[in-house]
């Protein structure tokens, strides 16, 4: 292993804040094909993240995040403030300073082998995207998917990354043994606006082609048209074009909801809005004056606009998982019933 022989406890100049010890940090990499980005390759101590249910008494959800930080650079990303836990003070670091858990497949396989593991659905893509550009370099997802498949664990996966196509044969094989639930996140259909909002993502056309490829591989694959951006992507023209394209790609369903502006994200997004669309400053201040969520009146107005277009294009309305915020696993109900019937156990 490339970290063999290094002294445990030695400090690495320029190492990731909060992970400066060599037993965590393998190396720092700045490959030329990722201009302006730094990768911190670390040895993770765990792979599975336990997410408590939103309603007291409901089962936990489980997620895996092979990366921390994301090169997609979406201005609305709710996960941006999580980089502060790693002592990154600048919100822009989320887009350029990416933590890579190089041993995540090995650690995951060990965790899934524990007698206490009950085979609950595991969600990927709920915090940072597992198919961001770095995945082409590190190839962590095949290891993760193979470990989940070998343990019989249901998987749900949400991504903006067209690199998903590489693993469609593996996912199709998994689907023959248990639930595999996929969705592509596509928030903006207008190419010029997309480059402003999500400058590091593949084009919407490329993502729709990936949806089509997943469907042709025999997999269910929905689309998360999220978030809908007030005054930018909530027009009838944009929603109509989006639903038409999603239907043409053969998507299994579509999920949509209005923009959330939680603390940390709010400041970043509103600064971006002021730079590019200052004419909407006052509207956003009014709309989000009482909290991070768009008010009920706006959400009802948006539903009244979107629902007829869903019917027009013959699309089924899907749902996100209410615990992880990712794709709802088809096995969730079965697992919840088993958890409710079984005595409590500690993981």
C-alpha cells in the first residue's frame, strides 16, 4: 500500500485541516486534469452513516459518501456547509477541496459482514455525488456496489454524473438479486443557465441520455427535477420543456420541489443571485423571509403549475426518501415492518 512505512502521528505540511495525521491522510493530490482542485486521500474508519428518522420511532436510514466535497459546484447545494466540520472556512472550498475515502470499499465490506447488519436499504448521492468527476480517477463505486450486492443490501442511488453509465451492467446484475433504485438529478434544462448554476455538471442532455441508457439496461430510473428555482426555472416554458424531455428519455417517474435555502447555503446562493440576477433580490428576500423553505402559498402555486404538465406528458409523480433525502427504496416498507417487529439492536 502506498502509505506503508509512513510514521503514524507525523504531520503532513498542507494536509487537510482536521485530518493532518498520516494515519488518516494518505496523500494530497493536485492532478493537472483537475485544474484548481485538491484531493485529500484518506483512510476512512467507517463507510456506513446512520441517519435518524425524521419522525420519532421510525427506523434509521443508511447512507454512504465516498467523497466529501463535490466538483459539481452547484450554487444551491445544501451540503456546502458540511465542509466546515473539516475546518474548511471558505464555502468555495466545497467545490475545490475534495476528500476521497480510498479504502471505503474495504471498510464497507467489513461493516456489512457484521452480524448486526440487517440489510436495510443504503442510499448513495444524498450528500455529495458519488459519480462526480473524481470517480473516473478513483473508481470507488464498483467496490461499493459489489460489497452491497454480495451482502444482499438494497441500494438507492441519486446522481448528476453521467459516469453512472460505466456501472450500469453491474447495477443491472444487482437488480436481478434485489432492489436497485436509481434517479438522475436534473434541475436546469436551459444550457446557459445551467452553466451559471451548476458549472461542474454534465449537460442536461447528457444526463437525460444516461436516464435512457439505464432504462434500456432494464433498470428503473427516475428524475429529480430539484430544486425548482423561483423566477429562474419555475416558468411554464421551462417546466413544460423539462417534463417533455424527461418523458422522452423514458424516465420511470419525476420528483420536484422548490429551492431550500438553509443557513450557510442561503448566503452563498443569494450572493450568486445578486451577481447574475439582481432584479430578483427583493423577491427572494420576501419569499424566504420566514425560514429556509419556500412558503406554502408558493409551493401550492408551483404545484398548480406543475401538475397539469405532469399529466400532459404522462409522467408519474415519484417521491424522495423522507429520512435520507435521496431515492426512496422499494424495499423500505418491508424493512420498516421487520424493524418494527424485531427487538432493538445496536450496530
